[in-house]
């Protein structure tokens, strides 16, 4: 069949469903038929799934004109998705097209949720089209004879590539693609990505650096003007001294009319703890929502999550309080409105969430922004401007992730085995390892076969055998089983299942939270107040409690920071205030009482000024700095300044920080003029000073735990008998100390420091922030009392020490004093 005839089949199918193909879909079809690889950039709800399923299926028709009488068996295409929740949607889309065309193609799912029975069936006979996750794809590469399974694959699509890029899961995907390209040379590789700042680089990471030299790769942009309307929820009465968490719930009644007038509303929170709190508070204030309000986050059991997703599709729920577990691609047509609780910390995340409403081509997305403290309205104003000016963050890819490469090499050794020289050229073809030297590659081979220089005396680290012909292979069944159990790059604290005493699984919580509880304590989980009975065999046994007050579980993923783009936008919004511009947004105008009070006590800095405020309270001497760079950068600058000041005179500080600034609190007054005269914001000796100020060794030691797990240096345990977090930590710390003392050139040990500085401390961004501050005029204001800008930072520090009830009382007293 000609290309035109194939496209006509697709166009006719679209018309039969009352649709019309978009130009970008036709462009992808053409590129695919021409044998191109590529990256499709399209907004959510624009029909991107059919942009790639259709040419894959039509290509099958072209290559098999007699498919009705002779259908070749075996896997023909793979669709990789980062979220298991998306698999069902993608399967339904593919099956709809295949069924309507009466094709004999089967569609299957392979993920962590796939039953043993179905896996066994897939082992005997793979579906024609397979939807899977990066981890499950690696598990398939760990099975014997995988090369035969993948040999006839004509296409692989990596969905939501922007989510995988900039993570070790992305590296995992790069390595898998490097192998599959060799196994099936005719295979086309395509990615689908939402808008990010570095789309060209995203394509290069997906297809490999060498793709730039060939003319068979393409970037297709869907030029659809997806309308996003941002509606801030502005409090009727503005607080002069804002603090996190207070205002959010005070605005609860303002979202009820929004929920009532919409078919379905998704209420996005940034953390699971926040999700639990909002669900409880809405039900308490409005019991009429019982049965129509649900909650969705990653720790709730799978059955409940699937039920909630289906209920949204069927329009049975009025509202769902959720986290990033509903961020990606799921097509919920009934969703009309999104409410974002608190600053989303990034433009891309905000747009992704907005796209959950009006999730159909041509429909407008509506998102309400509900601030958890007043100053977050500045973020709302900045987000509106970012969307209007199309400013989106870059996603930076990982480089030289040796832990992921070690895991991958053992995966290949577990299945068919591999010859090092052949795999070296494949690994070098990836973006992540393009600069991998032969010496370092040999070190990695020695590591998996001999256990590295300092561990060669221990047999447990010699996982891979060298056969007589040079083939590297795992022959131990125990090693192979343990490796398969630990494939993946997502490392979290050990998760304990929450169960009722009489049975009934509720979900899972992290071990570090449960370790703080004792029998009889009451905590909120999955929207219920539960009393802890006991912890046994990695299970948290509970019973229902009627007690009103309870602890809310917090998860380690709860700390998010501003993206650099978000920081730039926020500073621009603030700097505009100092120009007395009349172009102010409604959000900034609403903040007038706060800004007036700030000017009364201090100043609002302009773009060439850097503000420092000092004042004294019963707690001690407060020194507050405002870089407006995000909490991770502030944590680093705060520690760096504290260290440099202590070199001038012996003094100790406690440090508090948020996304706007940081505070150094001391029991003695610092000589600020001396501090400023000594050029403490200098970028000279930045890395060495950071190492000393932050105890970089301790941070690297914690980072090494994840590296040790991914590389297989430590074993996390069997499914029903997981190793406790403290044991994992002590095992990895022991290895860290061994490498530190006896093998400092160990690549995994060095990687721990690299990741600490490049990813955790965002060293590059820190350097730029310090350079910017050095060019600004430093304005030091010695204030009589706390200012509106400093208040959220102070109250965040108190939050760590006080219960929510005591914190509210304390802040009430503080605001009464400050308002005088």
C-alpha cells in the first residue's frame, strides 16, 4: 500500500468518529512512514496517543498485506509509560483503533500490577503491542532469550519523556534503547513530551548524540494554542503577617461554590500529608459531599486508586483531592476544573496540572490557584505571566550514572550474558555515557566480576562469572533472583503496609514516620482516623478511632523547591513593585496591605538590590537574607554564610529557610558591617567552603545509600521480608567508609559527591545566584521587629518544634504584638 492509501485509512477512521486529524498528527504519520525517529512535543489532551499508535498499526498492514490469512506472531511494538496508571488508557486507545479496523493485533500490559498468570501467558506468547514501564522493560531484558522476543519490534514509543528525562529512570531507558537498537536494527524510536525548555536536547538524549549527524530524526511540535485560564482565589481579608498552612484552609469555603458549579474538580496538593488534611477538612465542613468526594495519592492501595480513576471517568465524583499521582496523561473528560493548593514550584508542573481539565482538543483548561500563605499570590501572578510568555523549565539529563550502568550490565549478564567490547560501543552511543573512557568501563567490568579493589576478598560482590570465551554471565540462581527483585532506580524508605486488625489493606506509609509512633497513637491515613495497635512483620496493624485530633503522615518526597525559571519570574514580579508601575496584576494589587507594611518596617528590593533584615526577639538575634532562589539554594547559601561568619568570630546559628529567603538565628549579635566588608558572598573557594559548611561528607554518605541500592551493593530484601531502613543505611555507610579509607577513586564513592553537589545542592545554580548577589547593592535594614517577608520563614522554623494547635496559638500572639 502507498503512503497516501495508509493515511487515507487513518483519516477515514478519524472522520467515522466525528474527528479531524491535526496537522501535527499527519506530520508524525509521514515522518514514521519515511523511517524517521523523533520526538513529538504536544500538550495533554491533544490526541498525541493516536499520532503514534496509528502509524505503528498501519505500518503492520503495509508489511503484512495478507494479515487476514497469515498473521505473524510475536511482539511488534512497545509503548513505554512512566506511570502504571496510564497503561489502561493507552491500551483502550490502541484497542479501539485495532478493533475498528478488524485487525488481528493483540494489546497487552506488562507492569508491576500484572498478575503472575498473565506474565506466564506472555512468556509463552507475547502480545503484538506491549505497554510497559521502564522497570518492567529492564526485567524483560533480564530474561533468557530476550533477543528473540525483541527481534521483530518495529517501533518503540517512550511516553511522557519529559518526566523520565532528568532522572535515573531516563538513564535506564537510554541503556535499554541502546540494546534494542542492536537487537532490532529496523526499530523506529519515538518519544512524546510535554513542553520543556530544552526540547532539542531532550530529543538528543532519547535518540543518542550520534542522531544529530543523521537526517533520520525529527522534532515535531504541535502548534496548538492550548488556552489555560488561571484564576487566583484571593482572600476577602488580607493577613499582614502571612504564614504557611494558615491561609489555605481559611479559604476552604471559597472553593465550595467552584466545586458545586463544576461537573468534576481535581484539587491538587503538593504533598500527601496536605492531601489527607484537605480531604478531612472538606468532609468535616461539608458532610453532604460524602460519597462524592475521594482522595488519590501514591500510598493508597491500588484497588482504591483504580476505583477513584474509574469513578472520575464515569463522572460519579464531584471532587478528588490528589497529588502528583494524577499529574500525567490520564484522560478524564468530565474534569472541568482544577484547583492548585499552594505554589506548584514550577511552571511545567502547573501547566501539566492545568491540562487535566478540558482534556480534549480545542477545550480551554481552567485552573484556580489557592495560596497557602498570602505571599504565594506573587507566584500566581508570575505563573500567569510565564504561561502567557511561554516560559518553561529545562530538564537536565544525568551524566555518568555508574550505579545505573552497573545494574544494567548485571541485567544483561543474568539473561543471555554479554561480551564487554560489544556492549561498550552500545553504552558509548548513549547521551549519559558518551564520554565513558575505556579505563572506567574496565573498572566497572572488574567491579561486577571481582567486587572492586577493596571488596575482592568477599565472594558476595563477585556476581558475574567470566566464561572461557570471554562471555560475562551470572550463573548463580540466588544472585539472579536477588538482582531481578531489585531492578529499578526509584529508591525510597522501606514502605510498611497499613492493615486493619481484622484484615483489609489500606495502603502504605514510610517506615521513618511509623517509627515515631507508639501503640495507641492516632494518625490520619486514606481519609480515616486510625489507632496504631502494633507493628509486626512490616505491617502496621490499626483499628478505627473516633478521636478527633491525630497525626498526619508526612512522606520524604514532601520537600519541593522553586525551579530557576520560577525564581526569575518571582523576582521580576517583586522588582516591578519598586518601580511603582501601574501594570500590576490583580494578585499583586491584592497584596497591597502586606507590601505597605513591608515598606513601613523595611523595603521591597529592586532588581539591583539585595535585602538583609536584622531584628531581635526573645528567641535571639534574627538575620534574614532574601535571594528569592528556592529552598535548596537557600539551604546551601545559609550554611555557607554561617560557616564564613564563624571564621570571623566564634558564633553558632540555627538556620531556617523557605523559597523566598533564609534566616540565621543566634544568641549573640553579629557585626553585619564586618560581614559585608569581608565579601562573604564571594564565589572564591565556593566548593571547598560548601564541603566544610554543609558537612558534604555526611550528605554524600546519605546519597551513597541510594547508589548502593541501585548498583546492587546492598540488598533491600525479599517482597515479604524487606530490610529495615536503618540496616540498609548502616550497611551502605560501612561500605562508604571502606571506600573513603581504602579506595577513594572508587567510581560509586565519587558519584555520591558529584550527585550531592550537582543535583541536591544545585551547585551551578548556587554559583549563578552568588554571582548575581555580588553585582547587587546590599541593603541592610536593622528593623525593630519581624517584617511580613520574614514572618513565613520564622513560622516555618517554629513548625518543626510545635504541634499545629500550639503553633496557631503562638502565631496569634506574635501577630498581635507585630500589628501594634
